[in-house]
C-alpha cells in the first residue's frame, strides 16, 4: 500500500491521544483503515494498562463537577503514579471528565463507573477514556473514590488539586456561589469530623473521651478533686473538642471577628447544611 501520510497519523492521534509513532504503526498494520487502526491502538493500550496496573498509584488530584441547572454534582479522587503527571494537562482533563461522568451518570461503584459509556463519546467507555491517557503518559491511573450529590451545591478545590470539598445546602432554591466556596475552603482547611454533634461516630467520641480521661488522671492538680469535679472537667474537654471538630460549630475561617461559626454564617444566609464531603489525595476515607 502507499505510504501513510502525516495527515492520517495526525488525525488518528487527534482521535486517540496515542503517541505519534504508535499511530503511524497502527495505520501501517491496518493498511490505512482508520477504524481498524483505532481498534489496534485500543488493544495495545489495554496491554499498557495491564502492565501498569500493578504499580502503585499514590499521587493524583481531586476533581469536582457541578451542573447548577440540573442541581447535580460530584467530587472525585483520581490517582496516578507521580506528582508531575498529576499536574499534567491530560491528567487534569481526565479527572475533570470522570467527575462529570459521576455527576451525570450516577455510577454505583468505581467498577460500574469504568464500564459506563463515556459522556464525551458514547463509542467509548470510561475505561477506554482512561486507557487513552495511560497510553499517552505511560503511568497507571484510575478513579479511586467519589461522592455524588443533588441539590444546591458548592465546591472548592485547592490550586494543586491535592484536596477539595463538596457541600449541599437547602433552605433556598439557590445560594451565593462564593459563600459556598468559602464554606468548602473552610472544610478543606479544618477537616471537620462531622457536620453536627449527633453525626459524630460513637467510637470516635469514645476514643477522645479515653484520651481526656488519661490527661485528667495524669495531671497532679486533679489528684484530690472529687469525682463530680472530674466529670465536669471531662465534659468541658468534650465540649471544646466538639466545638473544634464539628463543622457547624467551628469558627468560620473567613470571619475576621473570630466570633461566628459556620452554622451562624449559613443561618444568616437562610441556608441549612445537608451534607459535605472532603477528599484528600491518598487519604483513607
């Protein structure tokens, strides 16, 4: 057959994101048939994924997508192997694409997500879309976890993509985007353990109680105090801990007066907190 033209190679690269030399080789093998070349590349990319999948994907980024019109959104942790790749244009776009997929298509699990038809091109699956970038960059990459929400939503992602938050509120049909962004920024910075006191897991609170009891017992000043006073000291420590670790009770990070809690700020805006999710790359959920 005639020599493969540079234009054909570029066209295949534009459609697959595969390296130029691999595009040329695939076209040669397919004798210039573009669709067949795409299938050849997909098979090769699948082989690349197989060889990379055992390698640890400890880096990555947090991506968020919100559709205000449909009142749906998602936050996603996408993993890769190295920090430079986590900042690359191709990986950032992949993470954003997969976050959009989660929001619009509501997968039940990571496995179900990878098997779904990709929202950007129904001829591909999400696994195919991921494989394209794996084949281009030659690193293992995968979605690690995600959370989808519906309703009035806000988000914040740190500039390096290392941490982000998604929050849902109600009370109004819409909310100030910047206010919700600030609330999410507060969440990423202060890392609350729960939204409300009643949401704190009993085992978490019990662990803190045991720590406080040990602290009280170790303080010589408490040696001769009666039990009722010891109990009051314990309750005081628990109250302080809850105020520092429960989102609605935490002092809002952007309140210059240092007197308003996150709950106060939301209440003043006529909003109620429904739920929030904070994701940090590499952090166990």
